[in-house]
C-alpha cells in the first residue's frame, strides 16, 4: 500500500506499543489518515471536499440518531412527531434543521467532489475502482436522501414518494409489480413509511462501509493531483498529517460557517413550503418537485415528451437512470492519457459547458413542466449525454494536449534548478498515465 | 467496444430528446401558450419587513399578544391551531395565571370522557392542552363552510411561499374583481390567493373590529393583519428568536476557530520547521508566468 517512502508507525508510549502489538488499529489509522500516508504536495482546495463529505455523513448520522429517538414512523403521527421535535424537544429545532440542511450540505460537497474528479481525471487508471465506489456511495446517498424526505409525511413527502416510485412503473412487464413491492401497497401508506424509515436508518451505515472501501482503493495508487502527473519521488509528496489535516481543518471551518448560516438564519430556504402541510392523498399539490439536489435528474426525466420508438415515459426513466449509470463507464469512455483538464484545452471548454449545462438542468428541474423550461431542458439533456458518450470519446482521440510538467515538484517549486528539469514542450509524449 | 456502444447509446438518447424538442418547438410556434387569467391577475406577496426579519430579528411580544387577540376574536371561530398549546403562550409574555385564565375561558372546550358514565363529553381547557379545533372533524368543518375546510393555522406562516408576508397580503388583499372576471359562487376574489378565488370571506372587515388595550396602536385593518401575521409566524416557528440568538455566537466562534485553523495551516506549510512547499496548482500565477515564459522560449503557441 502507498509509496515505499511512507513513514512507518512507531509507537512512542509503551502502552501504545503494547496495544499496537495486539491490535494494530493505531497503525491502520496512521497509515490511512496520519503521517504514514504520503500525499501529493500540490493539492488545491478542490481536494478538501472528500473530507468534508465524510464530515457531512458524520453530522447526519449523529443528528439522525438523536432525531430517531423522538420521531414516530406512524402515518397518523409522523407529521405531528416532527412538530413535537420542533417545539417540545430540547434543541429539537436545531437537530432537525441541522439534519435537513446537513443533507443539502452533503450533496453540495459531494457534487463538488465529483466535479473535481471529472475535471482532473481522477476516474482514470489506476483509480477506476475509487471512482466506481464513489458512484455507489452517490447512489446510496440519493436513495437515503429520498427516503429521508418522505419521513416527515408532509404533502411533498407523500407526492414525491408517489412520483418517484411511479418511475419504476414505467419498466415494461414487471414495472407495476416492482412499484407495489417498493411501496408495500398500491399507494404510499403506512407500509411505505415504516420501510423507508428502516432503510433510511440502515443505508448511512452501508455508505460508511463503502467509504472505507473507497478510501482503501484510493490508498493503493494514492491521491491524484491538479497536474494529473504521477508521484515519482519523495519530493512530490508530504505526509497527510500534519499537512493535509491542517488544510482540511481550515476547510472544515469554512464549510461549518456556511452550514451554520443556513441552520440558524435560513433553515427553510432549500426546503419546500408545501411540506409543512400534512400528507393528503386526496389533494395533489399544484407543482410536485423533489429536493433541489435531484433537480438536474428530474429535468432529464421530464425532457422526453414525445414517443420515439419507445414510449416517452420509458425514455425519461431510462435517461434519468442512465445519466448516473453512464458515469461508471467514464474511465473507458475517456481514454485520453492526460488526466488533468488543465492540460487539455478542448476538454476544458466542453467541461465548463457541461457544468453550466448541469446548472441549467437544475434550474429547469425546479420549474413547473411548462414552456420554455421543457425545451431548455431538452437541449441541456442532449448536451449532457453528448458530452459523455460522444464528445469525450472523440476528444480523447483528436485532442492535442498541452505539455505536462515532468513531476509534481517541478510544477510547484520555482527557480530551484536542482529539482526542476526542463518540461517536454512538444506535447508529444504525455506523462505516464 | 465500450466507446462504440456508448456512442450508439448516446446517439439514441440525443435522437429521442431531439425528437421531443422538435415536437415541443412545433407546438410552441404553432400554438404559443396563452397566459391564463390566474397567471395574469395573480400577485406575489408584498415585501414586508417584520421585527423578526433578518439575522438579528426578534419577536415583538406586544405585537404577538395583539396578534393573539386577533386570532382569538376573529380567526379561531373557524381555524384550528393544533400544534400550539396554551402553555406556549408563556413565551409571548403572558403570566402563568393569565395562561390559565385564557385556557379556562376558551370558547371551545376540549373533547373528554365523562368520568362517571364513560360517555363522550367536553371539559374546560387547561394550559397543557393544545388549542382545541372549532370543528369535531373534517366533515363538520366542511359542512359549516360550503364544503371548504378552513386549514389549520399553526404552520401556515411556513407552509406558503412568502410566509407571514403572504398572510398579511392575503388578509388585506380582498377587492372587487376586474371587469369581465367572473368569480364562482361562494368564493371571494383575492389576487394573492393561488387561483384568485378563495372560499374564506374577508375576515377583517372594519377598523376597530378588535379592541386593543391602552398603549397599543389603533386597530386598523392593516395593523390587525400585520399583528396576526406576526403571531402566526410565532405559532409556526416559536424558536425563531432563540435560533437567531444562538446563531450569532456560534458564527463568531466558528469564524474565530477558522482563523486559528488557517493560521495553523499556514504555520505547518510555511513555518520555520516545515518542508519547503507551496500548496498551489497550475493556476498559481507564478506557475503560469513560468509556463508562458518557457513556451515563448520554445516557440510553442497556446
């Protein structure tokens, strides 16, 4: 694991030596997030978001466990129990707002983490497994967040559950059976609420388990870096602790400031007012939308409005699931040997268009299914698929990349001739991928 | 192979969505969507500033008590407030004795059981009770109101876009419909209501409908609407003020801790004992200047 120059754990205190001989847990931690993990020295702030996602998960688990002590997963009393938490439980309002805004915080940092991975080519060999495990975490997060939003049993909880499980109804032949199996009935009701609560409590621990695999897989090749060039010598790295623990501490502070502003001053900004109305199966809200972090996918779902060989609804469902599942194939779709977008002038342009595209999809997904939003989301959906499935494979064949630095240390140390060698300015031989 | 299949799948999705777009554009051009009367006449809530607006906002207890009086004498005839208990009124400045008196004298009694016979009965409210609903059940509520159920008000200030400003705009927004607009029977024109036609008749009909105690502003309709909107915000979010009061010191602490964390970070990376490291990437100005220079020397464009 890791590089040959990684420091070994040397317990100083006799008690720690005694402990380490019997259970090398301190050694594991030291090697994973301590001084024993050499990390490229040139990571920028975009590398803070992995740790922040771990922090968000911890926050969600801690607040969630306490909320579960006061929550009641009964369709008749669930809504009232949430209001009981807000009014009568000591600091219950803080727990609930921290949990609901914590979910948004989790998705924001995870999206930035994914965008960073795409821009800097962190999905490319030899990190494909890290990338795919990350996508598994992302899918689990989406399932967990969706089920969590159902628990307060407000109007949007109920109708969101109905619409999202209804997507499975579009699957030919077995769709309806699958939908009934998920709901435990023909419509969202008591069986739905209890199973969603059970799974909402379970899945975060599954996520924690997959995160361990994600970090394990990461530690085999080590972290990527903004140049995308492989680590070549001890000069290229610094130990994770104290260098990146210190940097992550600062990043965590900044993130907590933003989260605190949301919790204490704008706690309902990202929520939907209609979810403060108790669930009513007889009254459909005029405008059903999921939480903001699903809006881009919701826009893709609704972009298919005309039958084209297959029914439009099936296209929408296929496209929505494909929009995430295709990311599993990204390492093989983009074969450019250069990882970092900084050295790929054409990729960079298409990447930033894609970022704008995802934001546009997000805006469209939050709007009612009316013109012009549907037409805009159709154009944006076309670009989303074209970017991954058509543009990236072609780009990796035709793009002329910029010269890469010979090493990480060369890219960060200036005027130090002893370490810096002349760059390969022809661009003909990119660094080893 | 992956790329070839991906290419085909990509073309499939692009073709399907382009097909949808084509028909969407044809429909849009051939038959542009007309603005409905709702969209044309609907008005967004007025922008109103309350004592509790903004990060330092606090409830004005005097105003909340006036708002409670409006709720008690006007709204509570039809609307419930189920998530709020009489004991909660302590938070808006009533004493324990006053709360007990308010509960004891509340118009509607609390459903109960006759302790001797076990039959359904009612009893006077006590501070521990939540506000009793004016109707025994939904059917009774609908029967008394032309089949329109008066909604519970405990969360109304959070359950509508615009919150208290929406409530205040709505309460003062009743007016005659524009010429040519037909209001269905038993409904009332109000441009702030989602579909313009609200079942609730104008509740605040005249200035002085509620008599405020001495030292309070005159109970004009605008004042009563403002007060009851503030009261309903308190009913929906009783911990708002505490939330603001906690938030400021938490933020001060976090900013201080973050500054310390930044200094620690800088000290570790650039302190006298640290390795010579610059934590920068390719966008670092020094790097970019160096790269540009090297390229110029080598005669490489771009």
